[in-house]
């Protein structure tokens, strides 16, 4: 018995225990295999036959010599019932299994390469080389034929493509052992072209003028089967470039998204920082105002007893200001008096106003500069302090 490497439907390499287990799981989906449309579950059942034949490629006349009809019926029933078959028990012969495989292909509703592609395969057989003068010769253009078959195989239904890959791998390995089994690629093509290429419900007489093309085309597929399940080079290159461009675009989109998120986060953080600064500035201004009022009260309180002190305290009382040591001063309401306004304005213009103008000129606008709201609040607090100082200066 010959040693060969089993191939997966997708051409991923030698068959493994995992692949066999997967096929076993698919076989649990019971259903009639023979005479039914091709499905992955049906392929899983038939794979048992293909796997066994890979181990028995040296049998002379394989696929040509028919097997025993009784044993074939037993195998057929087992496959239709989804049963795992022990083909290694010695109960069945390699010719039984090979004949049953051909029977399965012959009972499919349409050929493995489908009715739709039949005329395309006839055209592929006519692809010939051209001479230097551009005239068509009688030499087949193998490169163009391989490329055309690659394209056709890409658009086959997945079950058809998977089984075709398994079948052509098996026939390729069988032809490599032709010195033992006496089955060349062309001999195998005569056995399988009717099931793989020929339209159903036609006879050899109907295909008389094309039968040579079809048989030669089948032999060509067997010989070059290891190349036919790859995409043409230019398609692989286009797919590679498309993949790279999509990856680049995805990276750009991710970068734009990251930048956008970073910008939004920065704006939010900046807004929160400004709110905190406004709050702190307001608290600091309020605190300075309260300290100034306490200082003013303490200064009046420490004055020696005199008519001025009494008059100043009376004036505070008139303004409904109750200032006692240790107590927070309330906001005073000063009566509008022309002299008070002039002193208050003088203080603001000479002290506060000049100070603010100098700070604006020196510092200029910066992200950390006080906002208009802060300046308004500071101005209001300073007006309060200015009014108290003007009130004090009236009597000093």
C-alpha cells in the first residue's frame, strides 16, 4: 500500500485527526447521500471512501475494474444512514469503494463542474498559442488554460469546489502510481469525465464532436490539479493591495477617532478647569473682601474714644451694618451721597483702576487670565470695600 498525504477541501494541507473528527460530526446529520443535491454533510460521508482509497492507490485497475454489487449496496445503505464505516476491517475491497465513488458522482443532479460552465470548458480546450506573426497555432496555451480554470473554480458553489478538490487530489496521486496501478491521467479521465464534465441526460453520441476535448480537458485538470485551486497571480496582487489599503484606511479612521476623542476630552477638561478657576477666584475675592472689612472694623474699634469714633459708629449703625469682633460682616447698603460717591470713585480710579490697567498691559490676554465674569465680581467686591473706606475717610 502506498503512503500519501491527504488533502483538505480548501487545500490547507494533510488531513488531520481534527479534520476527521469534523467530518464525523457532519456525518451525524443523517440524510440520503446518493441521488441528492451536493451538500457538506454528503461530502463528509463520501470522504470516508476518499480517505480509504488514498491508502490503496497501488491496486491495479483502480477505478476501472468494478467491485462486488452486494458489498457496494451494503456500503451505499451505510452512507445513506450516516453510519461510520470500518473500511479497514477487510470486509470490502478497494474496487468496491472506487466503484461506489463513481456511482455517487454519476447520481448527482448535475455534473460536478455544473451545467452552467460546460461551454466555458469547451472554450478553454480551444485556447492555443500564437506565433510571432500573431497567427494561432495548434499548440495548447497551458498558462492561459490554467488561469481560466482557476477563475472558473473560484466561482463554483462551495460544496462542488470542495469535493472537486478532494477528487482531483485523489486522481493526481493515483496517476503518480501508474507504474503500479496502470492508471494514467488520461485513463482516469475516461472514467471520470462523464461524471465531472458531461451534461446529464446526454450520450457519447450526442457529444461525439466534443468528447475528445472533454476527455483531454479532464486529463489536463488531473495533471495540473495542484495549481488549479489558487487564484491567478494578478487577482492575488489586487487582493493584497486592497487589503493593505483597507488596513491603512482603518488605521487612519482609528487615528481620526482617537484625535477626535482626545480633542473632546481636552475641551471638556479645559472647561472643567475654567469652572474650577472661576469658583476659586470668586472664593478668593470674597475672602479678600471679608478680610478687608474685618480690618476696617478692627481699625475703627481700636480707635481711641472720641467724637469721631462715635460719629463713625453711628454712621455704621445708620447703614444697618452690625459689625462685632468674630462675626462675619454682612453686605452693607450705603446710602447714596455725592461726597461718598466722589471718594469711592477716586479710590477705584486711583488704586483699583490703575492696578487693573497696568496688569492688563503687562500680562496681556492669556489662557489663565481672569474672565470678564471674574472681573465683574472682583469689581463689585472692591466697590464694597471702597464704600467702607470712603465712609471711614469722611470722618477721619
